[in-house]
């Protein structure tokens, strides 16, 4: 439980505060996931060829005319490597800083020779939610992608690259750039389903009364949806401004496809808001269940007390030791008292039953 | 109950996540309602003629000069058929993809030779709510409509088509296009009444205290209204942008009529928001009823306890076995005690009655 | 109570759904208030003359040059009559449809030869709230007003018309048009006072604890304020767009006066929002009163129980039948026990009093 | 209490409804504060001279060239006087109407020869909140101010006027106009402190449990803050549009100073919103205190009952009259029972103490 | 506690109200922190030289050509000193007034020869939150910074100034101006972590049930976050309008860096809103914990009462003194009664356990 609750507040620790006072453009990794080994994968391709290999930082160079290059980097703690990229591909120091600062808000930045996009790559892998920052850079004939840890949603793209007939092979680097954003946004729907499932199982727990830790889980879900929201909402704006400021790097055809991604972004946002509404309604439901059960308990107490308190009074009366209590000496007063008590209890039960108390 | 609650979360399963990584323009049916047979109905008409028939995919062709064509498709799982449409009527791959993806948000897309509109067709059929996606395509002299399942709100349009004097027969394909949207939006009012009725019967249940499952039903209604909202709200924007970007395909006269549909859309939205407010106020009402009843129960407990606890104490006093209790030996102490107890009880009842406790 | 609660949901029945599938421009009365007789009153006037009479539909004609005409119609179920108006005054079919559809949202529509305005006429008549749709049409020298039932807020206008020195007689039809809207908006303030009074009397009921049906009444008020809001809010937009799109039919002078009406509209809206806030705060107040009373009840129970339960235990002790209980045989143990019990009770009461429990 | 609660709703009585149907431009005082005597104070000044006197309506005239005039009127019920002003200073009938209608929303109106501003003058005088309407009119070389009752926040202005070196004496009428608005807005901060103090003392009452009428006072504060809000919020818009539509009557220098007033207006609005938040949080705090105390009371009941109910059962057992109860005849059973009962009670107390119940 | 609660309302005392009626441009310190000694630190530097010294007001002068000057002032109560600055650096009286008024909202003001920015410098120093106003003035070759008390976040800047290779030394005064804002905004992240920690420790207190003063602390946090919000939110607007109105004083390069600060401002705002959400959710959590515990207490009461009340009735029955009660004389009725009572109690416990009551 401790661990759970800490994760709520750990999102407050963005590492941003460590950078206080550093000169701008200082490349510093603000995350905690330091990999042993940074992996760099290069895809060099055009209509005819496809060269896929794991490369070293020394092998970095821009593609030749007529070729397109996609370099994917997994692991961001090696700031020297990132600076080497900056040198080879002519990237602005602020871009390099942003790549390594892994708590960026999704945003688009236009530079003279390239477009820089930061997005959150959120996906479900083996039932676990992964959330990492993806930096995408689109140059005239290359795409660079930087992610924090191995594992991503780009597998289908890699498969489609194998197929020489696919549009990715035929069209320019901008189409690859679009395709990467497209699969990234599509992965959001899986995440939404993941949360939908969690809410559903939580609802079952509430209905069945397994109410241990429900409140904690509701809070955790609320917070996770908030974190998700900060990742998903800005995507629409990013794509919108990508289309509006239509950089010369994007072909008209790709712009049409981007409109489609934008629609998916809007749809994901809608779904997210529905989930937030479901969470809120589940919270209300839980509280009303709690007080419903409380009411049930109270009713039992009331019925038992209300029936027996008067009866106890009656038996108390005939436990008194007055010298002159004529009833004590009658022959049938004991069975008569039982009769009176049973009918009183019966009458009360009938009254409560009429009043729908149980 | 299980089934009900599942439907809340099933809206999270849009099928969108299955498409993750597919090449854009891939036509894939994301729904679950696979019909045995896709029905294609064709209306070929102008002022003089009206030819209505069920056709085969092979019979698809554009209308001749001076004729207008309306083709209505029921059933979307046959992706080959949709692609045939794309070929004959020259539709963009993204349009075809959107037709088969049945969880689209209502939207308008302008292409060079046609207008593509996605709307939700929501209506009440035999007391049951139907909610399906309708894709409408307006070309220069044809209208295509794609729906997921048989059954729709277009019957009146079909009747009006029979009448050679009707405006639909006289005016262009754009008027038919408008008329289809018009009946679709008008059907929303029936849906609102349907929900109004449900809220009303729920309120009666609350008043009469039939409070089993009330909370579940309130949640279900809240969620259904949210789903409705996602279908109804964007309609205004769709029609607005239709009018603003006034595509050359719409005549000036039809634009005037669209303003009318827009007003109806606004009115439906208003009605929907009222329903949401009514739902929220019913929720509050239910909770306050619950605690009101609880209070009633507690009052009874209090009154009974408060009266009998002191009396029981009194009778306990005279049940003690002290050797020296002079009262025990007085002649009238027993009836006197009864007198004291009855007047104490009476005084308390009077006090509670004055205090409005019952 | 049933009747009240039904009225909450009846506003969902706008009659709009009956019109589903009808051709646009079909004039159909969507209300329920069918008068026996439709009254048409005509005011023909200019600086010199004033001719006021009840006319027949056959007598309808446009005014001559230099004359101004105001025709007021009470009763909308006679669709033939409305169509006759359309013919004589050259109105668009959609305008006629809107006149008879009495659940329109307030709106302004500009046509080539006239301005069409729909507003809600809401006023208090003999302590009862009346809410009906008013359609106003301003032509170059005539004003048409259509209302659902007899009785309106136009009496002062009729009086001012009698006075040949009044601005209404001197200025054009547009000034009469403005004056009608002005009195209609001014009537809203009476309605706000009406609701203010209802909230005030409800508050008194809550304070005095006459809490029967309070929750129902709060809900009804909330809903009525919502209905009111839908009528009053759009007025500002209507007048705003009237001024902005400054149709040639409105003189510059009248525009200045419209600015004044606009201010009143804003003020009415402010007042309405205050009422809604008051309603919400009254709701909170009611709930807190409920739980405050509940607390009071619980405290009494606690005090009585807490005092007598230990005492009952004590008297129980000396009611035991052990052979060897020395206290039973002491001479003063009975009065001593009373002393102990009285001082225990007194001590407890003092403790509770110190703790501010009563 | 009655008086308090009435004041909540009395703000709904704006007197606006009495004006229903009156011709526009009718000057009618809508307030209730009719003074015996209207006071008119005139300041005629320039760099050299300052003539301050109480004048009569007959002495009203525009200032000569090179002189500036400030006329302050206290008391608005004398409509003839207001109309005289209108005549002498060439004011529009609608302006005169607005001066006398004392429930205007703050607003700016530009006329050809003057600027008309309505603001709320809200200030604390001897611990009491005063709230009246101030109408300001800026002509080319005169400023007119109309207030409802004697007493205002302009004393510092009058003092600065005495000083021939002050900017007010040196600069034009527009600077005086600015200075009046400036002190009026500055007075808002005193009002905010006044409410801050009230909230603070209310909080102390809640903590110390003096909870009589707390709820009523919270509601009254909420409502008063709402009334304040309606007066303070629009000030920013008024000054904004004053600067934007930069009327030729305002010099460039004064515009710079107005920017400063605008900042103060924003700051006052911020402070007001903080107060509203504090009020809401105090409301929550009060409710949670109520239920906290309730919990405390319930715990005492529970502890007492839980301890004594089992003990009472035990002593009841040995009060039974069975012939064959061996314990009754043992020598030490009575002291043994006491031992058992004391250790049971002790054990329970220890359990409750461990569970943090008291 | 008193001190804490006072601090909530003390933010209402801005000192603004003391200035009521003062002539604009009057420099008056509105704070309470009067230092004994005002410290003025001067950094005169360019690529080659760096002269850092503590100076006297008499030594104030503008830098020579080719030199850049940063003067930092700690302590604002010496209004004569501020006026001397105004004279030497040609500042507008309103700027001087704003420097000394320490409750300004963050804002940007453009004057002809300089830019004036007000920001809140909020940072954590030795576990304590500091919040003071920072005024920054950027002239063509100088930067002035005014703060209320000693201690700031500028230490890293002073270190970077020592390094002749740093951009601060190389670039113009505008870069220093940017760098100061940059470290100030970066310090916000430390503040957010500080609050995150407080919320976390508060959550632990709630879970462990140390619920003394929780409500007070939640309220204080809510209010402090609100105060923080007023300081942090406007930063984005300030930087935005700095970039938009791109004053000639900022070089193109610095504008690019400002975009980066803007992103950080947005991120800080996001973080702040998350904290507010966490605070709200913690509030809900606390309330639900309270009622959960209450429920637990009530259940214990119910179980004990429900078991012993019927048993007490039974033993009461056999404490009656009727002459004819045959059970009293049976040999095994006493052990039999014990059997009945134990099995009743056992049955009830089983029933409650089945119902999940404990």
C-alpha cells in the first residue's frame, strides 16, 4: 500500500528541480531508468533496398540522396551520445536538452531544418502499463526517435517496412513520421480498454462487498487517469499545429493522413473523459454502497432493540419485590404475560414489515 | 445486473485498438454485429420516374445525367463490398476506412468530389434504444448511406419519394442529403422523451421506496446520457461547418433548410443537458431520501429507547433485595409506581411530539 | 405530488418528435393548448390616427403607405390561419413552421424582407407563472406578434399607443418592435421576484422545520429555474446579433434603445444566476438542517442511555440472589445506593453540559 | 434572523419590475433610500483657483474655458433635478434613466460628447458595509458624479484638490475622472479585508464550537460575496473597454494610469475569488466539524453501552429465581462475580484504547 | 493553530487598502518585513571583466558602452532609495510604485526604454517556503532586480557569471534577464515537490489514523496551493506577451530560450493543478476514512447490543416473581437456559459473520 500511495506523489518528482540554475541547453537525463546499454537501431531504406542493423554511435551519418533513414534510440542516460546526434544531424541545444528531460509535456517545435515532436508513448505490455517519453525528429530525409527504455509500439511499422510494396517504403520520411505517430495514438485505445477493465473489476468488488482498499484504488485510478490526461490531451493540439503551420517538410498527402490521426486523438480524449466520468460515478457508487450497508446494519439494531427493550421492561416489572403485587399470585399470569409479550413482538414485526424496514 | 454493468464499460471497447499498427486506409469492420446478408437498396429518381429496387454489388453504377441516385447499405462487415463502392464512386481510402470503423465521432470531411458525413443514428424502436453509425456521402447527383444494421428512421423519406410532387423528387441530391440528416436529428427528440420517461419511472420508484438497484440504474442512465452526448453534441459543429465551408455541392436553398436542422440540433443538445441535470438532481434526491428514511428509523429507536430505559431502571430498583427498602412494604407503592411510570412515559411522548420528532 | 413531478419531465415532451419525418415547412402546432377561438387584434396607426379592432382572417392586408400596422394573434393551433398570414405578408415556410412549433429556442432569423424573432414571454399573472412562446415579425411598416394563449405583457404598449404624443406613434414600426421586446424583457424581473419569494418562503419552512416535501419543492424550483434559463439566456445573443447584423429595418435611434434592452437582458441573466445560486445554497442548508436535527436527536439518545445504562447495572447487582451479599443486610445501603446513583447521574450531566452536548 | 434572511432575497427586488411597460428614458428612482435633502457640491478649479461650494440646482452651468468643474450629487430620488442636469449638460434620456435606476450592472457607455460610467461604490464605514451605485460622467472639462446617499470614498480627492501642486489641479478633467475611479477601486481592498475578518471570526466560532447560526452566517457571507462579485468583476471590462475604445476625451497619460487601475481591479477580483474559496472551504470545515463531533458523541455511547450491556446481562443471570442455581450458594461467588465484571470492563476499555477510540 | 489559521486570512491584508486615496505614483512599501539594512549588489561585466561589489546608493550609475550591469536590491522599505533608482535609470513613477507594492500580480509592462516584469519568487529554503515579490527591469544594457528580503534562487547565476566562457558573459543583458527568469521558474518545481511531500505525509497520517488537525492541515494546504496558483499561473501569460510583443530589447536568440521557459511555466502549472487535484482527493479520502471508522464503531455497538439485548430479556424472564412459573422448579432449567443463550449468541455471531459485518 505504501508503494502504491508513493506512486501518486512521485509524479511530482520530475527531476526538473535538480536542473535548477543549470545553463540552458545542458543535456541532463532527469529520469531514473538507467539502462546498461543504449541500443541504436538504424533502418536505411528506399523503394528498392532495406538495410536494418544495430549500429554504434560512430556509424552515425546522414543518408545519401534517394535514401531514407530511421534511427531509433532506446535509452537516454548517455548524454554524450545525444550530443553526438546533435552534432551529426545539426540539432539545436534546446532540442537535445528536451530529449533527455523525460517529463516534457507533448509539444511541437519547428526549427529551420527539422520538426521536433515530444509525445507520451503509453501502452499496455503483458498487462502492465508502460509510460515513456518519445521524442521524434523529422528532417528532410530522416526520422530520429528517442525512447527511454526498450520495448515500444513500433513493431507493426517494422513489419510494414519489410514489404517493398508498402506506402512507407514508397513515400518520403514524412510518411514514416506520420506512421509512427499513428501507431502511438492507436495504442492509447488499448490503454483506455485496460483502464476500463480495471474499473469494471473494481465495480464488481464494490458490488460483492470486498471493500478492502477500494478507496485507495479509486484514488490511484483517479490519479493515473489524470497523468494519462496530461499525456493524451495535448496530442490534438500538437497535430493541429503541425497541420496548421504546415511545415514544408510534410507533403500534402501526409497532411490528409494527419487529419485522420487528429480524429483518433479526439476520440481517445473523449474515451478518456468517459473513463474519468466512470471513475467519478464509481466513487459515488462506492460511497452510497457504504452508507447503504450502514443503513442495513442500523436497521437490524433498531428492530432488535425496539422489540426487546419494551419486553425487558415488562419482565422487569414482575421481578419487583413489592409485598402487594396481586398479579404475582394469579394462576395464569405467567402464561398470560408470555402471550402479551409474543403478540407485542409480533405486532411490532408486522409494523416494521409494513414500513418496509426489512 | 452483470450484463447491465458490463455495458457501461463495453463502450470502452471501440475495436480501435485491434487496428493498432495497420496501414492507414485499411478497411476493417470494428463492430460485432455481423449480418448474414448485406442489403443494398437503390432509389433512382427524378421528377418523372422512381425506380426502387434491391440490388447486387455488381449492379452498382453512377446515375445518368438528369437522374438522382440514393443507395442505402445495411451491414458493414463486408469490406470487399465497401471497397467496390470506393472504386465505383471514386472514394478516398480513408473514407472507406471510416465507414467500416463504427465508433467514429460525428464529423464532416470535404473531399474534392464529395462530402463525407458521419453521424450517430439514435432512435427508439419498440421501446428499445438503437444506436448505430450512419455514414452519408453526397456526390453531385448521388447520395450514399451506410448503416450497420437493418432498420432506420428513413421510412418517411421513402414515402415522400413516392410522391412526384414532393420537394425531394423536384430538387437535387443535396436536398435528399439534407432530408436524411433532418429526420435523423428529429429522431433525437424521441430518444430524449424515452430517457425522460425512464427518469420519471425511476423517480416514482424512489418515492415509493422500491429502492432495489436504484443506484445502479442511476449510474447506467448517467452513462447512457454521456454516450448520447458524444453522439448529439458534435452534430451542431458538423452542420455549422457544412454551412460555413458551404461546399459547392449544396444549393443556397438547402443551406437555408440546414439552418433549421442546426436549430433542432441546438434544441436537442439543450434537452440533453436538461436530462443530465434531471439525472443529477434525481441522484441527489435518492441520496436525500435514503438519509431521510434512515432518520425516520433512528427516531423510532430513540423514542422507544428513551422512554423505556428510564422505566427499566425504575423497575430494576424495586427488584433489589435489600433487607431495608421501606417502599416494598407500602400498600399502594405498586400502583403508585405504575402511575409514575405512565406519567413519565406520557410526558416524554408529549415532549417529543412538541419537538416534532414524529 | 404526482402532478408536480410529472411537470419536471413533461418539458421533455416538446412535440418535436411527432414531427419526425415530416417535410420541412410543414406547419403543425406542437402544443397542447387548443383555444376555442383564435383572436386577431389589429392596430393601424400613425401620428394622426389609431384604429384598433378585432379582425377576421379575411380582413388581413398590408398597411398603406404612411401607416403602421400591428397585428397580434392569440392562439396557434389554426394552421390554416398561419398559412394565410404567410401568404399575405410573404413569409418563408420555415418561419410559419417555427411560429407553430412552440418549443423553439429564442432566436433571430433574418430574411430578405423581414426579421423573425422568437422569444419566451414569461410573466406572473395572479400569482401564477405563465410561459409561452412569442413570435415577432418586423416588416418595413408592420409588426406581427403570435402568442399561444390570451393574456400578455403588452397592456402598457396598448395604452401608450392611445397617446398621440408617444414615441410609438411618432416613430416607425421598428420602435414598436423594440417596445414589445422591452416590456417582454422587463417582465422577467417580476418573474425573478416571484422565484425569490418562493425561495424565501421555502427557507422559512426549512427553518421552522416544516420539512414535508421540501426536497421535492427544491427539485421543482431547480428545474423551473433551468427552464427559465433556457428562455432568458439566449435573449442577450438574440439582441446582440440584432444590433450587430444591424438590419436595414432598424433605425439608428432604435439601435441605441436596443443596447438598453440588452443591458436589461444581462441584468436578468445575472439575477437568474443569483437565484440558481440561492437555490443551491438553500439545498445545502436543508441538508445541513436535516443532519443538525438528526444530531440533536442522537444526543438525547446518548445522554439518556449513558446515564441510565450504568444505573440499571447497579440496581441489577442488588437484585441478584446470592446467599452471601453483605450489602443487602446493611441498614443504610438502600439510601446510600440512591445517593451514589444520583451523584453519578449528576456528575454525568455536568460532564455533558461542560462538553456542550446540550 | 428573519431580517438577515430577508436581505438575501431582497437583492432580487431591483425595482426594475415596477418600471415594466414604462416608456424608455423615463427617469424613475428605483431605490428605497429617499433623503430629505439632495446635496449638490461643486468644485470649480484650475491651476490657480479652487472654488468649492454647495450649490442649488438653479446655479448649474458649464465651466468657462480654462476651468474644470466637478459636481457631486448625493441623493437620486429627485428626478426633476436629474432632468435639469440632463438639460444643462446635454445628456441622453437613457443616461438620465440609468442614473436613477440604482441596480445597474457596472458598464461604460460612450456618447458623442461624454462618457458615462456606472460603478458600484462599496466601502466599509465604521465597520458597516456600504454599497451604492456611482454614476460618473466625463465631459470635455467637467466631471459629474451621482451617488445615492451621503458619505463616500472621495475625501482624499477633495484634500488633494486643495493642493495647487497636485496633478489633479494641473491636469484635465479626465485625470480627476481617473482619480475618482482609482479611489473607488482601492476601497474594494478594504471591503475584502472586512470580509476576511468576518470569515476569520466565523472560523474561530466553528473551532470553539459556538455553532449557533453558523450555517445561516455562512450562507449570508456566500450571498454577500456573490453580490460583491457582481459589483467588482465587471470593473475590469469597463476599464478595459475604456482603454480600448480610447475615447478622445482621455489623454495618453491618463490611459497609462488607467492601466494601473485595471491591474488593481484584477487584483481585487483575485482577492474576491480567494474569499469565495475560503468561504467554501469554511463551509466544508463546518460540516466536517459537525460530523466529527457527532462521531465523538457516538463513540461515548458505544463505549458505555458496550461495557455495561454484557455486565447487566451477567447480573441479570444471578437475579433469576431458579431453584437449582448452585453458584448462588457458594461463599465467594459474589466477590468473584465482581472480579469477573471488573476485569471484563477493564479488558474492554483496554481494547477500545488500543483501537484509538478515545 | 491560531497562528496557522490567521495566515489563511492574512493574505487578504495586502496593504493595498492603506494606500486608498494616495496620489498615483506614490512609492509606499506595503509589506511588513522591514530590514535593518538594504543591500545593493552590483555586477558590472562583459566578456573580459567581472566586477562584483556591494555598493552604496550614491554609487549608482548606468554602465558604460560595452559593459553590462546587474544591480540586485534586497529590501524595499527604503522608498527614497527606490526613487533614486527611478531618477538614475529613468523609470516611470508607476514602476517605482509597483516595485514597493509587494502584493502585485505577476505582470509585464512595456515602457519606451525598458521592460518591467513582476514575478513571484517562490522557493524552499531549509524546508521552509519563501514567497516574495521580484521586480525585474531590463534596459538596453542593464538589469535591475528588486527583492523584499535577502536570500534568493540566483546563486547559480552568480556562479555562471564567474565563468568568462559562459553565455551570460558573452551575450547581452537580455540573456541575463532571461536567465534570472529561468532559475526563478525552475525553483517552482522544488516548491511543487515540497507540497507533494506534505500531501504524502498527510496521507500517511490519515491512513494511520493520527487524525488530529487533519482537516485544518488540508484547509491550509488548499489555501497555500491557491496562493501559489496566483503566483504561478500568470507566468505563462507574462512570458507569452513578452514573446508576442517582442520588444526590441530582446534578441532573437533569447526569444528562442524564452519559449523554453514558457514550456517550463506550463509544466509547473500542470504540476500545480495535479497537486490541487491530489489535495481534493485526499480531502475526500479523509472524509471517507472518517465515516469508515464511524461505521466500524457502529458495527461493534450493533453486534454487542444485538447479542445481549435478547439474552438480557431471557434472564429477566426468570427473575420474575410469579408464584406459578413451573420452569423455576425444574432441575435442569438453569443449565438448559445457558445452553439456549449460548447457542442463540453463537447463531447470531455466525449470521453476522456470514453477512460480513466483521
